[in-house]
């Protein structure tokens, strides 16, 4: 669902310069080298403020029909000018160590977005109950279970008139709320400007821990602490909005990380791009 101008221009002006500098990778912001565009709220005050003080969590709850929102993590998605780098078709569902549907991606552009460089979704795919095999670093070290299927190549579906592909023209401060089961994809960026969005993940009322070894690792939360069937709570999953006005505030939310590294260390290749060729090979094998 697309919501217009959820965040005032002041928020954009606060975050945009920082996001551009993070995306360019020319400064050391103290973010994890393995995920240099993730967990900004751990060390950058402006992003911490976005998590705990912006209207994003309330907007998510109103769309989901949730009475509470607990913060999960934040992330930047950036594509440089004239980039042909694509993000493969996928869903987020099996990346998260939880059960339930109320864990959307709150995707807010900090630069103008056109249909040419927009996130793209397949209408109605959020209703398809498919447990796709993830392409996380953990999953790539495992053998795919027989009950899981690779993420599909949706490009051939463009010829099917019954399938609706959704793209948007968006302005900074607009908000796209993406259901975790939705098949989505990102083109390259054929424009002459950076395309940058910040994404916050929130937990709603129906979310319960359901850890699996193929899930994405989360900074600071071990699988041992994810008690199956329990609701995510505590300092690492703070309540940031509730219908009755409660919130935890940021006093106990961690600052920094539990490890040190060389400032010169290069980030690993983006997991989506790393897996893209493997996915194409799998699909080709299945087709045969």
C-alpha cells in the first residue's frame, strides 16, 4: 500500500544527506562491514530518531490493524545513477525468524522515485502461501529442504495479462508498506541521480518467534533468545508505538555492536546480487 507524505520534509532533510554519504561508502559510520546499510539506529542519532519519533510506526499499525509496533531493524536501499544493478524477485517472509504476517517493510524514499527505478510488486502475491527457499548467507550453506521452492523468475509473467505489476512515482516522505509475502523486485536506476530509500521493519500483534537455521542473522539477538511462540520483546525489540499511547523509548535500545573490525575492511557483496546467478541456474534446471 502506498501512503503519500507520511513524513514531513523536515525528516527528509534530516536523513537524506546522511543516507547519501552512507550509500557512497566514502565515510566510516561505524556500521557493520557485512551490512554497511543496516542497523543505522544503533549508531546514528538521526536514524534512531526516525525509529522512535517519526509517524512511520503508527502508519504501519493503522494499515496492518495492529495495536502495537515493535521495532525490528532499519536498512538503506540505494542504487547509484545509471546503474543496471537489479534486485531479484523474492519475498521477505522466510528471512525473518518469526511466524505471523505483521512484519512489513516500511519503504520510504529519500530521493525522487520514478516508475523506471521504483520497487516493483506483483499485485495479489501477498495472498499466496508459499514458503520460498531463502537466499540468506545461512541458507546458501545449507541443502534446500524438499518442501521449499526457489524464488521464481517473474519476468515471463509480464506476458500474462492476468498478472498486474505495480510500480510508482514517489516523492521523498511517501511510504510504501510491503507485506512480507509480496513478491517484489527492483530494476536498475537509469536516471542521473541516486535512488535511495530507507526501510524500517516493524513487528505487529500477531508476530511470534519461530527461529530456523536458514533465517537472516540479526545483530545482537541469538537464536537461543528467540523463544518459539513468544512475542518479540525487550531492549532489542522495543515498543515504538501503541494505540493506548505506550512506548519504551530508546533509553535501553543498544548503541554500537558487540564486535570490532578494521575501518578499512570492505563490505561483502550484497546477498541479493550474490545469489542472483545461482537462482537463474536453479530455475533453468527446474525448467529442464
